């Protein structure tokens, strides 16, 4: 049984509120993506006795009218793997395929920027 099947099966008799039902398909998709990215995270879900319904409740806990997608996903991964976090990078594209983002400012000149994350993607 894969992660998606496991989590979906856990919802069979679950009573979810309106907020949990709203985020359910999105959290499920992201959890599955993260599980494919990281086998240790996938193992934590597979071996967990925590339910996906409780994960959804924890993901939206305290949200009155709004919670950002990122915050919701962060709560979901931390539910299964305490201390886990999500990193997100957003870049503005003004319709020029990012060309205007590549122009440096005086403040940027002389700075060396390295992204070592790509070295870890074997």
C-alpha cells in the first residue's frame, strides 16, 4: 500500500470539519510529493500511528478565516516528522522569462551566491 492509499484509507470513517475538507486534497498531494522526495519522511508516515484526519486537524488548527498554503503544509509535515520544515523560493517574472531578475543592483555587486542544495540531488 503506498502513502496515498494509506492516508486515503484512514479517512474512511473520519469526521472532518469544513476547514479540513477544504485543505484535504491539497495536503494529501503535497504529503505524497514530499514522501517521494524523502524516503525517511515516507517511512515516518508508514510507521506512524497518527491518523491523516488528525494531521488535517493539526494543519488548520487555530485558522479562523485564512491560512497560507505553505503554513498548512509546514504543519502537516511537522505532524508526522517533528522538526521537519519546508523551504519555498518564489521569484518574480515580469513576463520576460526572468531576464529582469538577472540584472544586479549596486548592493548585489561583489556578492557571491551559492546554492548547495543542487549538489545534494544525486
